[in-house]
């Protein structure tokens, strides 16, 4: 490891500790040349998951972007940050559990819609209207009618 003080490439590890989450190792090092001490962190390399968009372009999965989209749908609604975080975490776990290198944006969108429908119907309709790109009021009303019919069946 290169010393951040003198640039020398030889050092010795003084202490190693596992992070509380268990996903990183913190190493305390000492430069053999200048005796300066510094800290490094070691973690497993993650292969970025690609999201295949509707136009067939690909971009890296972005947890922050997903969180932001769900948050916009939940604005001024009784949905907590923890609930949104849980949705994003569940989607990430699904991707990791299935060892996916690529995932269709449709799959992510439908997962969000199903989870929001259980939490808050207004947030669900907001997210669905943007995600499904409603072209007119008729499409919007059709989605609302489906929601109403489901609510009647559940009662």
C-alpha cells in the first residue's frame, strides 16, 4: 500500500478489525520508511448491476435514484423514510439473491408498484402514472377503477 505521506510502497499492518456490518476490514498501517501511520479499508469488489431501460439502453443500478423516485411518489403522504428504504433494500436483496447482472427496469417498476400498493394507494397511483406513462385521463381512471375493484374484493 502506498504511504499517503511519503509515497513509499512498503508498510506493515499494525491492527486489523472487521466493521460492525461485517462487510469491510479496517487496517491500521505504518510506513516502513517514514514511520507515519494511516488507515485503509478493504471490501469485496462488487460487480455493478445493469438496468435495461425501456429504450434498451443500459445504466448501473442506482439505489439513490430508486429511492428518489419512490420518495417523489410518497411526497406529503404518511409513508416513512424507513418504509421507502425497506422497499429499496428488498429490491436490492432480490437482485443479489438471484445473482443478477442485468435486470429490466420493468421488473423493478412492477416490484415498486406492488409494494407501494400495500403501503399507500395514493403513492401507488402517483408512481404508476409516471412509471406506466399514462397518456390521458382514461388510462388514469382505468388504473383507479382496478384499485377500487381490488379494495371492494378485500372487504
